[in-house]
């Protein structure tokens, strides 16, 4: 029992306190270091089996288990991309080594490379994995606090009707039709890009988004107004499955914020920071400004909570005018007289 050399690498062999035979490669070519590794391994097994000390798991173990348990998430691919970036900083660490200082350093680095808001997405993922390791898997007794950056609330950016007309006039045909449908229905870019004819009923003037395609995970019924029907009539007969396609191969439009989009913004005189998703903000803002109640807007837009539509509430203060007038004259019993200065 001890260490045995196989090729250039030393292997560890011993019997654990519970009688389990341990035989594994140390991955080390130096005998002294391999013996030190074996001694530490024996201590770890003793602490786990005799003293009840929880084994120290690696970050990679936690990340792999997290991905397996959350593969149903619509953001699963995004989580994989984030974990690949995080691997360079956490991949070699045990969970006990993921300290507050380590996490803060990762957040600072990501914030400098991108933005505090983007860094928060990575920090939130780290926090979620650590919390599950502690609360669900019981791998840890304590986890470090993960402090997110404060994100300033941004103004809702939306187009005026005149700006929208200018933008539609200079967009390429396929992007123009997609943008018009987005402005008419408030659908998110992915729901517009991959909209199929089987999801559209022109007679009943309605379309629908399936639960697995909706951000909130619930089916959305989409009433079609005349602007939306106008787009669909133009697109009929161009493709058997998808409403919107482009090019000779007639593929769905996966990405709308392209060079063509940016050039169109410039030609239309719209600030270059205007995003495709802001078309949805525009649709919601127009609705509120034209008297659509927030509850109805929530249902039309497929939002999961009422709080999500409150960002547009300030655009519809007309219904509060009567309330504001209730205190007219309360403290001004007479108009102040003007004093003439000699």
C-alpha cells in the first residue's frame, strides 16, 4: 500500500476507513509529491468517513451538475457560453476556494470588458450554482456573498410615428416587413423571425406563440390588426413554412440587428443605439399613449408579471388628471397682488 509507479506516473493505493479499496492515478511524476498527495487523500477520506466532514467538490463538478439539472431552460445555451468564459477563472478551483475575493475579481474583470449589467449576468450564474450546491446538493455549509452591481434604470426608448415611418421606408424588404409586424403586435424578435404559417389564422385575425417559444413559458394569443394583416398578405406564397425568409435559400432571419439595420437607422436619422427590441417598447408605448390599460397591455405582450408593464405607466397619466385637480385652490385662497417696483 502507498504509491506505485506505472509508466512515468505514480499511482495511489490504500484502504479507506470503511474498507473501500482506493486505487487512482495521482497524475504526478515526482515520488515525493505523489506521497504527499496520497497522505492528503487518506486524510480526506478519514475526515469524510469517520468525522462526517463533507468532501470538497470542484467548481467543474458543480457546473456540470447545474447544466444537467437546468437543461430545460430556454437560456441553457447562454449558460453554457457563460460557463465556458468562467472556466478560465474557476475551472481549476474547488468550491471552498471560490471566495468573495475571487468572485469580486471576476465581476470587476467582466465589467471592464463589457458593462456592469453584463457582469451581473455572470455573477448571478455563479450565485445560483453556489446556492444550489449549498441548499439542494448539500455540498457546502457556507457560500460567499455575491454582490451584484447596481444597474441604473434606463429610459424606455421608443419611436415617434414619424420616426417609425422613416425607418420602415429605408429598411430592406424582409427587415421592413418584420419591423412592421413587430410594431403592430409587439412580438419579440425571435417570435417574429421563426413565425410559421401554421401559427397564423388570417380568417380569425389571430396568431399564437407556443409556450416553448414564449419567454414567460406561456402560450400567447396575438390579435392581428390591419397593419399586421397587411404584412402577412404581402408575405403569403413566398415560403411554405416560415412567414419571413431571405436570400435565395429562403432561410429564417436569425439576426435582425445587422449592418443593414444600422445603416437604415443612420439614413432615417435615428440614434445608432436604437435596438431591434426597442420596437417592442415602441409598440407598448403607443398602446399606453392611446389609452390601452396596463392590464390589457400585459396580456397582449405576454409579460409574466404586472411589474413588467409598469415601466410604461408614466406615459398614461391622463387618468390621474381629475385626482390632481382635487386640491385646486386649497392653499391659494386669493391670487397674490403684483407689487410695482418704483
